[in-house]
C-alpha cells in the first residue's frame, strides 16, 4: 500500500480496494480524509473518484474487460486503478487527460512490476487513440441498459416490469447524478427564512424544497460542519424522508410509537411537533439508540423521547393494546430508493433479499397493529421503490386486518395531487430526492 497521505488518486485506489473487499464506502472515505494530508480541492477529487467509480462500476468494468480481455485475472488494485482512470477520463470534464495518465502510470509503477505499468500505459493510450468500446455492441437490450446505467440485470428487469419501460429508463438515467444535500429546519429554534439568511451568510446557495415543508436544499458547503448544525437549528435529512412524519395527524399531547427509529431523524421530527406528548423510539441495537439520544439533545427535544432496545416484532410483549395515538413504521428495507446516495446498494442486494425483507416488514406491521388506538393512524414507509416491499405489504396487511382502512396520504406541498391510489410513491427522478413510499392505515375498529 502507498504511504502517500496527500495523493488523492492513490488514496482513491486504496479505498476502492477496501470497498471491493466489503468495507462501507462512506466510512472508508471519512477515515481516509481524517488521516490524510489532502487539500480541500484534493479531498473533493478523492471523494468524487471513489463514489463515481462505485456508481459506474458495471460500465467501467465492461470497458476494462473489452480493453484488456483478461481483466478477471488482474489483481484487484489494478482493476481499481484502471476503473478510476477511465472514470476521470469519461465523467470528469475539468480533469486533463495528461494529469490522469501521469498519475495513473506513476501509481502503477509504485505498486506493481514493469508489466503492470506497461499494461496501464497501453490501455490509457488505446482509449486516447480509439475511444472507448461502444455499448451499442451489447445485443441484449436489458444487459445493455444494465451496463450503461451500472445497475444489475435483476433490478432493471424488476423496475421495468413494475413501472414500464419508459419510466424505468427515465428513472435509471438519473440515479448516477449527485444526491441533493437537504436539511430539516428545527422550527422550535428558528424559521426557514431566518435560517436561509444565516446559511447564505456562511456561503451556501440555498433554496426551499419543493418536496417537504420546513426543508432547505443546500449547495457549496457541508451542512454538518457548521456551528448552526451543532446548535440544533437544523438536522440533515433527505426531503423525501420528511414526508412520513408530515403525513401523521399529530396533536401536541399524542403518544407516538416510532417502531424502527434509528438513527432518529423521524423520531426527532415527531418530537418537534409535541409539547406534553412523547415518542417511544425502538431499535434492535442499544448502540443505535445512543445516536437518537445525541440528535435529540442537539435539537432540544430529548425530554419528549423515550428510547428502548426492542425488536419491533415483539412490541406486544412490552406494550398493552391501544397504547399509542399514532404509529410510524419506517421499516428496514432494501434501500433501493437511496441508490443515488448509497451507490453500492445496487450491487449488494438481490431479489431474495427483497423477499426476505418483505416478510420482516409484514411481521412488524402485524405486531404493532394491536397497540394502536381506534381512530389512530399507522404510517408505513420505506426508502425503497420496489412493489414487493411496498404495495404488496399494504395489500396483505389490509386483507389480514379488516379493522384498518387505507387513507389518502397528504403532504403540505400537495405532492402528486390527483393521483388515483391513496399511497404516495416518490421516485428518484420525480423531484431529485430519494425514492420513498408512504402509506396511511387508519384503525377503524378494535
């Protein structure tokens, strides 16, 4: 491994190796930045290369396979080096090829023998002379789409079957764009207008969200690094992720269950709307509950939140029937709606994982149902866009629980007004936010 702590390209290759071996990209990036001596400019390049290569992994691997022929026999770091060089050439307009060639060949020379240096040099000069292999050569249209957007074939087929060819292609064409940086304004401490002025004074470009109320979308800065964040004036949360709580008809004195609460974004969002009420926040792991408590303290709502380590499927062992005025089940899911923000999700999940998660989600819904008061609302939400975890679960739940009815999900921004189904489905290409599903289920009888 290179000991160079200031070379963004060498550090990117090393980080990609570790991710290839199972490490989480966001944690690795944070660790490398903390231990490095990179400038701000180089940190941006390093981060861009790592996330960009992961996003475009199938496309880049196809190019390497076509150019080298025996790519499967190359050492992993050599593949990562070629992937990162091609990524910069194709996707980073402002980086000159000369810099990419010089740095990539230098890394090959430092880390490998002369044969690897010659191979890397040859591949890069071939691209410079002839261009990249044409993806149109891939005859199967599903495989061609899979390679071009770097999404596994199973997911392309699933989305095409569920959404139709046109919507699936439009959605997939947008998922490799950068994710928005959005925040939720803490209305207990400030207003959107006042916070916007303060953030603009700090150098941010700020606009109001078209997706969620009390939300701002920021660029030109990292929101978590500012004193305004530490003071609890806002929290980091995707626009779509704010919608499930905004769909709850909360009163200030309500007792609410957040059945799958960590890391606590929605827990604190509920708490901000209460005064004498409280939120019971559950998670399987005690360690994750500490994160909820930290966020609650920062935002000034800790006195309204009770945390408990408990599997949501065992809720009735701890809570009596009709305990809660409302319940939020923001269920553990495949996370396919976060594909723009967490690029490796697309390669890690399988259809079998989706079906297994659907069973867990259904079990959680069944378990919490008795603890909801008659007249109360159960909001079921996921950050996935697959029917197996969304509509199929709602339909199964309603069939098994005739004392519940589906309720039309409303939002303060009146999203997708005029839709025919009561559930709200947000896709990554709709507003540039994460993909999300929100269903409202009202208990009409015991």
